[in-house]
C-alpha cells in the first residue's frame, strides 16, 4: 500500500496551476526530498520511493506544467528547462525549504544540475538517475519519436501491451508493475479512451532546438555537493563514456550501474533502491 500524501497546488508566476504530492511530516528534522521526474512523467513515478522514506521526512513530488494534474500551457514555447527551473524554485520558496536533497530522473537530473547553479546553498545532496552532461543522440531521438503524438488506447490491457513494446528498456518484471506504469502514463479522456498524461506539445521546443546545450558547467556546479549517479546498464541516454567522464570531473562521485536496465531505472531495482536509500539516509 502506498504512503498517504496531501494533494497540493501552487500558482506559477504566469498563473498556471501546478500540482504536487506532499508526503511525510513537514516538521521532520530530517532534510526533505524534492523528487523531479523525467520528461513526460509525473509524481506517481515516485510513489514507491516516497513509501520507503515518508515515515522519516517530508517528500515533495511535483508534476511539471503540461504533465499529470498540472495545467497545460497554452504557449508551447514555455515547455523548456528555464521555465521548469523557475517553477521549481517557486515551489521551494513557497514551502520555505532551506536545504533539500534532490532526486532527479532524466530531465529531473538536468534540472537538479541547474539548481546547483541557481540555488547552490539549497542543495545538500543530489541523486541523478540515468542522465549526464552529454545526452546520447540515439536515446534522445527515440524519446522524441513518440512523445509528440498521442497514442489512444481502448483499455488498460491495450495500454500495457503498447508500453511494453514502446519501453523495452524499462526494468519491470511483473504484470502488476506494468499496470502501475500504464496508470502513471495514461489518463481516461472524455471520449472513453486512454490518452497520454502529458501535453504532446511539449515535444515542439525539443524539435525546434538546434542542439542540446553544453551541460558540463551545470554538472561541475555540483562539485561540492554529495552526488549519486545511477546508470541503466543498457541505457541509450547516459553512455558508459559519459558516466566515466563524470567520475573524472568529480572524484567523490558515487556511481551505481543498474543491471539489465535501460533508460530509465525505476529506482525499485534492488541495486538502485539499496544505493539511493543509503544515500538519502545520510541527510
């Protein structure tokens, strides 16, 4: 059974209503966690991690604009990292978070690096899940190929079959796990079909961009921040070469390879869960 959470909303600076899950005791002396999802994902992805830690600390899991229960943006040009970081810093300020541990998956890991530049005193520790300062082109192209087009499904069984084909690198071993993945990916629409639970327009800025920016300065901003990086053994987004170069750039970097996983590890794999839980409990 998942840990209980409070459903919260935050009004962004441009008026959009943004949703987030708020787990645990706000008065806990342990440092709170801020869990940042992948590009199309939402707060439901962190339910298991929250269940493991909500008894001892507060955990905030936001839905970015255009995802999950947050409002969609009428201007697709606002689906970009600078706006996401602004929304996140607004969330941090609104909840009076002075020091936090950030867990960031894929895009969330990039946003965690950006916080190292913009809010360095706030970061006590960072977990980066399957992303690095260089984004492998093959993985980026694969993701971009499907996120911009809705794929309606008639029922949950069909949604599960589609996701199994679409995401062969996701390390989910059970039918129940895949159904949970589907329920965190699709939402029932007024037409009776299941639709992606994100605004497909978020792909437009990525297609319009000429190149992925140089992220190495952002990673180096974490030089004094304890950091754990997880890489799926079969990842097509975080290459082995980039994984090794990250260790050279930050000698105290903690690294874990998740066997059998592609992009991205779910963080429920035994190796991932053990590493991330041990890291978080340091704070």
